[in-house]
C-alpha cells in the first residue's frame, strides 16, 4: 500500500487521484485512517463549511452547482461532498445527479465526492466529518456538504457545517411531510427553490408559519386543519431568512451567497461561530473517547466475561444497569 | 411524586393511567428511569415484538389497526407504540392518525402510546426500547412498534423487534425514493398495502427486483433508466416474503398474520431468534457502558481539563486521537 502521508502531500499539491485515494483511506476507518486523521488535523480549520439539506426533488444538487459556480467566479476553490444515507443506487445517481454537475466537474478548482452508506449507516456522520476535514486540509476554501432527507444522520452531518441551508420546493406532493421540525431547527438559511413554480407562495407561507413565534399556525393539509407546533429559533440573535431561488436559471443565487456571507459575519462577530466549533469538537472528543473506552473494557474483561453477562441478561438474572455496574467495578 | 414501583404494580394489575404515567417516567430518563428500568427487567422477555415501518401514506396505521384486531380475535393483548422521529405536530396526528384507531382504542386489551422526539432525537431509540420493555413487563403479549421513514433512528427502532415488516404502497409519488435500501435490509416481511390501487403491480415488481439476486434490475424512473443495486438478503435461511394487503378492508391480513407466525417459528427453530436477542442485549449493554464510562471520565478529570483539551484542539495544537490518548492516560 502507498504511504498515506505521501498521498496527503501529493493531494495537497493538487493531485486529484491522490486526493480520491486519501478520502477512501479515511472512509475505510481503522488504524491507517486514525493515523491519517491525526496527521491532517493541524492543517484543518481554514475552510468555510456549508451544509445543504432538503427533500428529494427540491433541486439541492442544482443549487449546490450554482453556488459552486458563484464561488468559483470569486476565485475560491470548492469541495462538494454529496451524502446519501439511504441510497441503494450504484454511484449515488439519484442524489448527486452528477450529469447536472458537468459544468463544474471539469474545473480543477472543484472537487466532488459522493458518499453512500454501504451498510455502515452509523459511521456515516463520522466518515463525512473526516472527508470534510481532509478537503479542508488540502486547501479547499468552501466546502459544501449536501444531504437528502431529515433523519438523525442528516442532522448530525449538517451540524458539522458553519452555515446550514435547508432547501424546500413547491409541489413535492406533500409540503407538510417534507418540512421536518428536526431539520428546521438546525436551519440558518431557508431556501424555497423552484420559486417560479406554482405553489411557491404556499410553501413560503408554511415555512414562515413554522418559523414565526406567537400563536400556533393552522394550515390545511389534505383538507384537514392541522396545528403546527412552532419551532423555536435555535440561534439567539439570528433569524433564519427565507430566500427564493430558481437554481436552474441562477435567479436568487447572488442573494443566497450574500445571506451566507451575512451569516458568516454574524457567527464571527457574535462569538457563536467559535461556540459552535467548540461544541462540535467537544462532541467529537467525547464520541471518540467513548469508543476507545469501550474497546479497552472489551480488551480488559475479555469477550468471555461479556458473553457471560449477556447470558445472565438473557436469562433475566440481572438487569442492564446492574450488569454495567458490575462491569465497571471489574476494571 | 408517586412511588414508581407502586405505579408499576398498579399498571401490572391493569390500571391504564398508572401505565401511562409509568411510561412517561421511563421516557424522562434520569435516575428514576434507571431504577424503574432495572426493576422491570426481570418481568420482560415474554412479548412478541413486531416492528412496522414504511413511508408516509403507505397505510401503516391502518395495517397496525387491522393486525391488532386479528390478534385480539385470537385473545391476545396488544400494545402499540407509534414513533415519529421527525413529527413537528402536536399529538403525533400525522403518524398515528389515531382516529382510524378508534375501534381498537376502546378495547381494554389494547394500549396505544405515541412517541415524538421533543428535541431528543438521539435518545428516541433508547426510549422506545424502554417503553416496549415496560409494555412487555406489564403483560402485553403482542407489541407493535410503528415508525415512519427510513433513517438511522427507524432502523435502530426496528432492530429491537422480533419481526420487522416494511410497508410500501403504490402511488406514493416516487416509488423508488420510497424504497430505501437501509430499511429493506432489515425487512423480514414486505407488504404492498393498498394493493387494490393502480400501480400495485409496479411496486411489487420493484420490490421483487430489489430482493432478487443475480443480474441487477433496471427500472425506469421519471423516464430515465436506472440500475438497482441488489440488496443481500440479511437472514440466511429466510427469504422475506412479499405480501399484498388492503388494510382498510382486511384483505390479506390473515396471510400477514400467518407470515408473521411462520417467521416466529423460523426464528425459534433456526436459533436466529436467540442470536438476535443476544446481539440486541449485547448492544444495549455496550451503549449503556459507554455512557457510564464517559460520565466517569467527566467526573474524574473534571470539566476544566476537558475544556482545556478542547481549547488545544481548537488551536490545532493537538489532534483528536492524541487528545483522547492523553485523556485515557490520566484515568
């Protein structure tokens, strides 16, 4: 196998194939990934990370494409990470729809990486973080992380971004189902894409209702009146703006770039950016420590002892809390 | 506050309000929940747990309703846990649509519990497990856990069930998007509900293609030809059957009950059921141990030391792996 450190140096020098291989090593996890991750770390912390999420059909990829072009025009290099936690498709065709990406894909200042789960759902958020850090370390200035849906994994992934953009679009069949509270709570900027389509005003209205405070909004859903629980704005001092775009024509993109810039400045001036980075790294530290601690327990008490405890649990001779207490006493 | 153990005894004696309060205590987490959970544990392990998941609009609630009625006719008591990891709606109306549940809700042999995230997405799988165990402990014989979607949380929740049913329906707008690989991999039984509707044959075909081995299937999606990656059957010796139901009329329900029974017998005879229970309890033990270990670390090294490490990480003076190593050395 190639020396991972040498691979990193070549990637930093602009070798795209080396970069692709580097990312694969990091995705594989294990000893090499840990060593590489440790080596990369001092080089990170310079990129601005933008998370973009929304339901299928909202035009995320086209929007990411348009944003990438805008940043390229400003002379910035762009890394794109497209994550689909549930894609059963080879090559991630559904999420990425990379054909539409062609105009940016030929540009040496843009690097696109698709990530799918391949059976390790739980580790995807972690793997995405490693990939983002690697793109940061090799020098990409803007990194966009695109995810689909509104599950826990997407929330985890989005929370690794400096600015989180939640994309909606009219006519996605069921507007209300598409707007998930979990994801709205983490939105720094809301975008109604395909704003030239019928129903854009209604989508805008629902988003405004969900974001506004005061009386709960009542909207009609399939003819039934429904009460919408209000989403507390998550960031004191920042009200998520709702923008309208038509990513295919570029309409509203300059305003979106501008809104991201305003959010960046807000993060910087309010100290919220610093607080977020601190929270994020503290969480990563805790997660990694938990894993290592457990590995240590397994090593110390041995598989046989663990199996014995599981056996007692199965027979209901002890309960989970007692089992854990005994385990920790034996350390 | 009421004595939780007394509450449990009353719930076991059939007091539904006591049961509801008991579940709330368990959902709240913390010291009381731990003590209660430990107390309940010896009483668990008797219920048969069925997980039911699928996209919005697939008719899951009606199906759960129909299954509940079938089990009631056989004289079994039924607990229903409806989990919506992303519902922004008060009372969980969207998922549960409890109006349709009325005919079973009045029955003292049926208990229905709705669970929403209320901001603690990560703990939902754990909380659901606690609620299922409590229903088991107070004597419900069949427990159905209903979740929407296909995210990590749903997979976690479904994996706590003995038999996992994945429900699809024709005409959900985008058949392919609705069929997520992650969720198919955990399906023991597949159901095409609303099988009397147009498009049922196509939905059936897609599911069969995804489950079959051999050549990848090519299906048309919005006019584009797409290659479907095959999903490896997760259980050796068990091929997930694909059934058709019309839950509103009860068509196909006896066959579904029969398929669940066949799966139960398969689990028992093959030893797979035992293996699954063992795996599940081992995972719960590991998860709880990780949490306790981390709490211990925080207590031992102190918040100030952790903050110091985070500070060094922010300044890129050390990397995550080094930080964790130092932390563990100090214990």
